[in-house]
C-alpha cells in the first residue's frame, strides 16, 4: 500500500472523490451483493448510509436547486474560476472516453449506495471508511483506469513524474489519495483515511468477519436500520461509543450555558444520557424531510426537568397563522416549575441574578411573588408570531417596513382574576418608562389609547405625530412600524408590537385548536419573508452598496437571489415530540411550492 505523506494529483478524480466525501452518506444493495455494512466493525461510532443516490442526484440537478445555489457565498465566483472550468473540461473529457455523460456516470458509479463509517479504539486515532457500490463493477474499473490514464497524460504533457503512487496488498491494488488511499475491492470503491485502514478493510473482506464482529450482525444497528424505514439516507451515531473514544469532547460534563438550559433543558439531558442518535432524510415531490431520534433516559427525567416535558396528550396547539405570517412558534414550558427548580438547573451566580426578578415583579405586579404569583398564574403554552404588516395603514408610512411580532401566553383558568388587570398596568408602566427614555433621545412620546374589536378591548400605544406635516424629502423613522398593544381573548393574553397584528390574532383565536402531543412546533414561510424583502428592496439595495461596496447592478442581483432562495425554501415546519420512549425532532420543507 502507498505510504502516507505523498500527494497524488488525479485531476477530476479528486473532484469526484471530494464530492463523495462531501455527501458523507451511505447505501444499501439488494440481491446477492454483499452490503457494505458487512465490512464495517460492529462497534463503529458513526455510520451514515445513502441508499438511493440517484433520486437525490436528480433533485440536486434541477434548475430550481441550481438557482438556489447561487445564493451560497462564493459559489458564483468559484464557478467562474479557472480551477472550476478546468475541472469541468476534465470531467467532460472523461465522460466522453467512457461513452456516457457525467450525470449518468455518477449515477452508475453510486447506484448501489454510499456508506461512510468512523471506527476507533480508546486512546487511538479514529479511522474513516467510505464505500461506494456501483451498478456495474466493470464500469467502475473502466472509470478508474480512464482517470488514472488522464492523470498520467497530464503529467507527461508537463514533463512531470508519474503522479500515481500505488502498491499491492494481498492481490488488491491500492492508490494514494492525498493523505489517504483507495482501492477497488470486490467490485466496490473503498476510500480510507490512511493506508493502514485500507489494509484493515481488505483483510475483513478476504478473511471474512468473525461471527458478531460485523456491524451488519449488530442487533442495535439492525433495529435502527428498521426504524429508519425506506429513507433515501439515514445514519446512526453511537453516543456511548463516542464517549469511550473521546470522553473530554463527548461526555458533555459541566454546567451548560444558562440560556441553553432554559431553552433546551430536557433535550440536553437526553443528549447527555442517550446511547445512540438516529437521523433519516428523504427528498420527494412532497418536499424535503429530516428526522432525528434519541432515546429518553432509561430512568426518566430528573424532577427538576418536569417543567420542560408536557404530559401525554397535553402538548402545544397548532401554531396560529394570521394573514402574512412569516413565522409562528408554539412551545410548552411550565415556567413556574422551572422557577422552583432554578437552584438545580442553573449555577449560583445565575440564581442570584434571577432573584432580582422578585423585585421587578413587586414593582409591576403589585408586590406578587414572581414564582407563585406571576409565573404560577400563567399557562404552559407560549406562542410567538412574526407577520408582515399592511404598511399602507400606518401613518406615517416608514421607509423601512418591518414585520410585526407578538407574544401570546395562556392564563390558567380559575386563577388570579386580578392578574390581567395587573398586566395591563404593567404595560402602561413600561410605556411610561419608554417615554422617559425618549426624552433624552428626543423621540416622540407614545400615546396610550384603546379600541374594541369582536367585543375585545385592545390597549394601544402610538407614537405622537408632529403638528407640522413631515418633510417629504426626509426618511420616515422605522419607529412608526410599532404601535405596542395588549389584549385578552378568553384565557389568552396577547402582547403585540402592532395593533394590526393584535386585531388579526383576535380573529384567529375565534377558532379554537386542540392540543397536540408535541412540545415544540415552528412554522416559517419563506414566501412571506421574500415578499417583505421585495417591499424593502430599494432600501436593501442601498444598504448593500454602502456595506459591501457593490454597484447597483451587483446589489440588485444579490437581493434578487435572496428572494429567489426564500421562495424556493417555501414552507418549513419543525416539531419536537417528547415521549416515554424517545425524543423526536422532525423538519419538513415544502421546497419550491
């Protein structure tokens, strides 16, 4: 086998190998062909499999996806570079020699799937193995020979030495590839991070794995593969094995970031205790779907984390989506329970800082205890909505059109009847504090007001307009996007940055939704965000020119590409479900719809 440290320049072959490593996933093979997983150690820490490369490749080559790639920083510059043009020319030449197109050639070379695995022993360097199974082993052999010949021809034309470093081991010819090596073994293309690893794979293939030594015989791996189902790509990470290989990096010891604990408390605990994590990916006409699954701790979650996990069947409701919704979030959190367990969840310095909230609660909520008197009266469902505004109804219309956002929290039924009134007083007090600060910055004050819609009273605050008409040549300040408002619809309390969004939310809550068995639901609409970018295009182009030094044409192109990508991403939906057995995160993208 080749020694480490030498470099081999195979032209476009390196580009092809780089593409395979960039995908980093694996494949399954039907019929009598030996599955690549049989060549992987049973205690492998990471296993990734792309079982259906062709459908994914077809979607990657669509015009919509290729157009979306132009938004990647540096992508267009790279496609215009001499290195890229040379690689494309070499690829075209190789395809012609093989009597195919590069697209079909790539399909044929990867049709049986791609497998990437990481193995290792404690105290030693890990080893990486990539196995590619073609539809026709003979085509793989021809492709390899063609690329080797092209590399030698290129070197000879430049009067350079033979760039191909190769050696034979047990009848298998291996080739050097940077610091790694590759070989064709039993009709499969095997890449390894070093020659020693490649020899190990050859030994496994020729000698056969001992009973139970192969990953394909591991009961846990078989269970995960069954759980992944008929996905185009899937992978499993042995978290327990990673902790053995590198305890410092993967033991996740020590106090986590307080903000991370507050947002992800029980999920962080699942990562710390889980033995494995399963990921799966599918890309169909319906869109792109990804799923991550971890087992819950075998002994359950500690008592301190009960405020993070909803009882079965009592999770959040479907996110509310008023007209123009850009994003909508629903999160289950029992803040009263989290507050009571703060000493167990956060470091002492954070607990001391939280104690100051009792004083703030005393000022704004009539001396109530923050834990029991304020948080204890609030429900467990928290919602956040971001939506486009109808800026034509704003007076004056600001130059930079910003979206409105609102926080909605449930009030516990049968709780403190005085709390809604206290929340209103707190709102008025905060407006007063803002006005005091506005005096120093010479900002116009906020005027309190109210209006009624659907028998619901909205308390509002609007910036006072000057008596003299505004100068048409002067830009209208972005503060006029805001008209802070509060309202209560049954047991839902709304705090909105805009009275318009408050009105829309009141209408939306007229149709009650049922709880889902989910802890977190997020929906985001790239099309609505793209519309907002279009509305602000003139300002964004000017900002781009000032910050990046682009001319107008370049700036307009960047903004146009951004809107195109946002529309391509379409509607996204993220959910997190906690159950007794596992934690499941699901992401779905309705691409291009």
